């Protein structure tokens, strides 16, 4: 049973072709710089002898439809035609499902219209996601397609967690509330954590920390998200690569008064020039750690701020759930940075959280624990795999609809 997973962005298309009989990746790739003079396609595939091969091509690709045709041609040229003929379904990552989608949905005209409506809440993402859906329909009209939403997992948040303390009409008129993102990743690592712990997910209280260039925390009780750090947009919450996370809401007005910058400029500043980059000058955590080790004070400050914010959310979500079974670190930083894990959990022994330095400093591609043996709360490092989760949810949704 083969599933194609597509993540269509404004100027890129990422794809993975899965064989769901053993969760193996038959092919994966990305087209970047769509619409620019030189688009780049990177394609990696599994050959019949079991080895992987990759190619990189450069060509002008004007739009997403052309991009899909290119992917199809490259897939055929690399011996994947039969695999594509056997497609059971196509799963699409869709960023915003608003309050309409609490689960993935088989794509039909109604679903497309609803995703279009939600574009007001995610103007950069939803239209690009739709372009992917339309292009895939054109090439595979008979293959069922499923939209898997970044926001859906957090739709279980209770009203007291998702409302902003703003005039209630804003919620009724414009759907202004907290939605949360990275849902597919929080859901995937929660399930993996339960498997690792050998306990039913229904019994577990987890804090999941997705720490990549974008970063968010979630309080997951019994497999359901009851709070998360991102809000109406991904700007709220943790400090990120280039996003500020939580700030005093008056700040944009104050910045405008003092600097004369427009609201657009300030929005760009908060999203693209702030966070780790705003303090240290760069957004890549590896580079920041290397600068800090060479004595760069602002790099050290940015790491300290990043981890302090995470620690505050750990405390808050512990209080929200009343007890805690495990903290789960994931994402490029969460999976790979021992320093960030250590600093985010330091001096939390009073909450039953203590890290074992040896375990924390070792690395593995598999789920593992880095807490001290006798610590009441497990601290897990779990590699995320949003594409595999989308593929699984695509299969489940198609089978449930049959
Ligand atoms: P993601 O968005 O999940 O791909 O994560 C990207 C972030 O992970 C970047 O800030 C990278 O610098 C960071 N990252 C990747 N590997 C490491 C590592 N070994 N140590 C620290 N940060 C890392």
C-alpha cells in the first residue's frame, strides 16, 4: 500500500512516497525556488538492490502544476512508475483547519472550499497547500486525497485555554482564538512516547516540546492536546529561530510610535528578525552554540533565553495537568542539542525532573530516555516524523470513509 505525502509551500514542494506495509520511504524530495529563474529539484529514491541514490536538477519551474509534472517525470525516470500506479492515497499537509477540522478529511469540493475560507487565518500557507491539492488532483484524478491539518490535534483544547481575553465579538465575528500548530508532530511523538514507555497513551500526561526553527510546547493528557503554546498564528509562545514568541502585546504599538515603522514592517520584524536571530544575529542553533563556546555573550544570552522560556512552559503545563509522566523533546534542536535539554530542565528536581548527563550526551536515531534512573518523570528524546504520521492518517481516513 503506497502513500504519497505532499507538503506544498509558497515556493516549494516537499514529497515522500511511503510503502505502508513496512513504513519504508521509497522516494523523497523537494523542489525549491518555484517561480524563480532557477528552480532546484532534489530527489532521493530506493533502488531495487536496496541502495539509495540521489540526484539534483536545476531548471526553471514557473508554478506548482509544472512542479508536480516534473516530480512525476523524475519518479518515472528513476523506476518508480509502478509504485505511483499503485497509489492508495495522497496525503496533504494543510496548515490551518480552523474550527472546522478536528480530524483529517478526504478532499472534496466542500473541503476545498473550507480550506479556502481558512486562508484568512493562514494567508501564506493555505493557498499554497491548496495549489498542491489541485495539482495532485490533475495528475491523479482517481486517487483519494486527504488533507491533514496542523491545527487539528489542538482542537481538543478546552475553551478556557483557547480563548483570548479580548472582546468576545472578535471570536464570533473573526474566529480570533488560539489554534496551535505542529499538531501532527505533537501527536506523532505522543504516540511514540507511549510505545517507548510501554503504557497506554490514554493513561499518560505528557509535555511535548517540538523545538526546531519553529518551536512549540503542548500539554497532552490521555493523547489529547489540552493546551499549546502557539496561538492564532505560530508567533505566540516559545522563542524560535526568528520569531519572538510571547511578548507584551503593547510592544508593536510602542515600536511603531518610537521608530515610525509600519504594521507590516513590525509584523516582519516579529516573525523574521526576532527570536534567536534577534538576540544573537543568527537563527541556526548549531551556529549559536558554536559562537557561545567561543565566548560570544549574545549567543550565550539567546540560548539562556530560549531555554528559560521552555522551562516556564514546562512549569505551566505541569500545573495544568496536575501530574506528569514524561517530557518529550523533538525537532532539530530537541532531538540533537544536549545543552538545550539540560538547560531547559535544570533545577527542576523538585518537580521530579532530573537529567542524566551521560545519557543526555549520547546520541541515537531511536526514541530514548535521558532522565536519571530513579527520576519520577521520564525525559524522552523522540525523533519526529510528520510525513509518516500524515501517511498513517491518510490510510486511516480513507479506510474509515469506505
Ligand atoms: P528543524 O526546523 O526541526 O529542522 O530544526 C532546525 C534547527 O535544529 C536549527 O536551529 C538547527 O541548528 C538545529 N539543529 C540541528 N542539529 C543540531 C545539533 N546537533 N545541535 C543543535 N542544534 C541542532
